[in-house]
C-alpha cells in the first residue's frame, strides 16, 4: 500500500504575510480606481456643460439672440440689476430633448406657483444634464425642487486694470477687487454674453471664443435664500401680467439661486465678499475658500460670493469647467489671473485675454 504524500499547511506567519501583501495591493489599487471614477465623472460634467452650449446656439438660431442669463443688468439702466422671470435652464429645455417638460410651464406665473398651474410640479423634476456627478455634498432641496450645478454669467463687477469705475472715478477697493453697488450705480459691473434680456452674437465684440458664458457652480448650500428684484419683462411664450408665487422656502419671498428654474441661477462674478480690499485678490476667483467644506469662519459658504455661493466653483481638483460663448468647453485653472477672469466674463471690454 502506497503512502499519501504529506501536505504542509500554511504557517501563521505565512498567512499573515499573504494578508499583508493583499492589503498593500488594495491600498495601491483604490486610489487608481477612485481617480478613474472621478475622471469619468469629470468627463460627464464637461459633456453636460457642452450640451448647454449647443442648446444656447440652437436657441439663438431659432430666436436670433441667446437665452437670458436669468439675472443681469437692466436694459436702459446698466447700473441696476434684475432677475428675469424665467431662467436660462427653462429656456434651454426644448433644446436638450426636454420639450414636453418645457410645455408644462405657464409663463404667466412664477415657477414655484403650484396652486393654479403645474409650474411647481414641472420645476421639481431632476434633470441629469443640469447636475455635475462630481458633486457629492449637496443635499436635496427642502421643498423638492430640481437643482443645478452650473451658473450662467450675468455680469462681472471686478475693478479693471485701469482702476476706473463705470460710476466714475477710481474703484473704491482697488484693481481686481469687487467694485460694489452704491445708491446710484452698480460699480464696475459689465454685461455678459447672455445678459439679462439675451444678447445677440454680434454683441459679443470681444469674440465668442474669448468670452465665458457659463461656469460650473457645484456645492451650493441647499435652498440658499437670496434677495432678488424680478423684472417684469415679456419673453417668448410668456403671458402678460406675470405674477410670483411662493419662492425660496415655504411661503418665502426671496429667490433660490441653486434651483434650475429660478432666474437667480444667473450670477455675477465678484470674488469673495468678506474683505473688500486688495488682500482678497490672492484668493483668486475660482474655487475660492474651498476648504474646509462649508468655508472658513471668515467667509462661510452661506455668505454671498463666498465659496460656491454665486461664484465659479467645482468639486474637481485645480479648477472648474467653463462654457465659452462659441460653444467650446475649457477647464479653467483656479490659479488664472483675476484680471483674465474679468476680461473673459465681459463680452465687450476690448481687452486682450491672452493664454488661459
């Protein structure tokens, strides 16, 4: 009778070594997997903003002008700003395969009006192209409205390099810093490619490839309340006698800038608001006050123009996506010079942008 061969078992030391090797391999592999997933999310985010560019140009081809940014400088009174009754994103719906949703809106009423129209129901739809998949920190809207991670540029009010305010004289806070509103002016505010009432392509005299139309703006505080003065204006498909319903919050009277149906999704590019002086220029404009999440005590994200609150912001590393008025998409570094950003947001300043 032959003997069965003896099989030596793993010793405890050998088992521990194998486990340690597997743990090291997993530790090396996980960052690569996470980076691959973020690369895919970033690509989807870029594709989303590209769709908005195509929608804007298809709108322009149909109506002869770009959609409104939603907020901007009032026609005939460039030193006052207003909020349009209908957001850029509502206007874009028919051009991103959302015509049935667009047709549910009654443009004689505010988007949140649900007592006599279906506007609130329509505005509570979640539209995937309006959301950047890299944004994992936003909570749902408290009233269930659909959110958006992008902001059409309404205006820019950073002081230009010649230090001359549109309201006359030197900018009160210096070059590259926000020139705030006063009782009679809106500082150095300059109109954007889309504008409050929608501009024609020919109005972008700096060139559509040198003008930013939409920035990413992810990470905004859910149901952030803002003040807004609505402009009574006639738009395509809007009935006369436009009236407001409940706005941000239950029974509120304020705008809600991170709901895709709210005209206040259009924002000015101003930089942070906590220090109106040259010291804040070093923060930059893109992704300013990004850490810690929620912002520092000096500039929490609940404050206007801090972090993602009405400013260019993303959850990507190093910068955020921007749609140029020609329909192309660029990833803009957060280290880009402040004055370059100002020139890119102003459709007709005549300045030479250079490389960015």
